[in-house]
C-alpha cells in the first residue's frame, strides 16, 4: 500500500475519532438486510434530527474508537456495522428512538451497543432510553401539568358564576 493511501486512511481515522469524541450519543447497529430505500429513509429520519450515520470498516472503527478514548465496543465492531451518533446534547434520546423504531419495523436491524454521554450502554438500556419522550414531548407534558391547576380554578370560578346566575334568576 502506498504511503499516500496510508496517510489518507490515517487522516480519515483521526477525523472520525474527533467526531466520536464530540458525540453525546453513539449507537452501533447491524443493518444488513435493509433495502437501499429503507436505509435511505432511515438516514433521512436521522438527518432531520441532527443525527449522523456512517458505515465504516470495523478496523477503522476500532482505531477511531481507541483514539477517541471509547472502550468496550470492540465486540460490537464485528460484521456489517453502522455507527449512528449525535453531538446534540439537548436530546441524546433521538438516535435511540429512531433506531429503535426501525428495529421494531424491520427485524433485520440489531442494536449491538453504544455509548451515551461517555458511558458504555447495553442494547437493553438503549431500548429503555428510546421509550423516554424527547425534549419536545417532555416540555409538552410539563406545560400540561403546569396548566392543570389554572384550568381547574377557571372551571370552578365558571361553575360558581353560573350557579350565582341561576340562583339570581
């Protein structure tokens, strides 16, 4: 192999290691068996939520993970592998939610493992994380909870006012 080719591969590994280092959530999946259209749709859904997906040779993944200081995923870097990651700290549940949806829809996807905020995470933990509503959903729930007392008070005032009108007649 030429020195230029080796240098180019090393450059790629270093750049990918920097992306992994900045990532708040990393998922490793086996996607083999999805059609091109299904993969394209999944990539589109991921992109819409500021999540990236890369298919990288396992040897490069091992090197990049080691350079990024990520340990414990070597067992996941076997066979067809895609890495799904985001550096969006506002919603680290988004990659898990999207991949979990596709895993439920298509039996061929398998979550192999991941890293969330620097902590090695199992498939089961990723599935639990996927069940948690996203940031928007949680904010919506909070607003609803905060509105409930005001709404109940308004109904009570209205009922008293209507009762007062009825007794006045």
